[in-house]
C-alpha cells in the first residue's frame, strides 16, 4: 500500500495565485487513481464572469473533458475551502470517491455546514471526506484576502 501524500500544498498554491488575480483565494487539485495530477485551478469567477467558475468546478470540467467522461471514478480532489452546495453536487455527480478540504466554511459550505449535500437521499454518491489538512494556512489566506478588501 502506498503511503498517503497530501497535495494540499499544490491547492494552496492555486489559492494564492487566485488571490493575486483578485479572486477569492480557493484552489483545487484533482488526482487520477495513480496519484497523478490531472487538473489544478484557482477560482476564476471574476475573470471569466462566471459564477460557477469555482476552483472545484474548473478541475472537474477539465478532467472530465480530458477523459471524455462525466465520471471521475478513483480520483481524489483537494480543495482549500469546504465546497459550497453547487460544488458538492458536482463532486457527487462526478462520483469522486475522496474529498480533502482544508478550511471549513460556516457561511457557504455545503459539506459539513449549510446544505450538507452528501447527507441527503438525493445525493447519488457520497465521497470519503477528510477535512482540516492545511486548514490553518487556508484560513489565513482567506482572512488576509478579505481584510485587505475591506481596507
């Protein structure tokens, strides 16, 4: 059995790049079943004028397009912030089996907070969820970003 290797640092790099572009600092990295990175992105909602251009949605779209499939069986998703309800629903639809997220999102989260998408009978798939990996750094990125916006 291969030892666990976190890819949250890479997702955090995408979050920092998003912040540098003026986007909310959220990053995501998607790995294939062999542990190879197949897609990575940071939020691009403002840049693309697209409210669905969350980091998670961007990596899911890129990986599905590359595979020619709407299912990402065996993949793992790393995200710096708890996915919102929209992204959680996309994770379920894509059948991603493992979700790792850094910081909880009490305001807009859709996994452990708010909508709790995976707890509903309508959720056709429930991934294994691992939270808190890199949480402190992700929280600091978000806090600093919004503090600077308020200045």
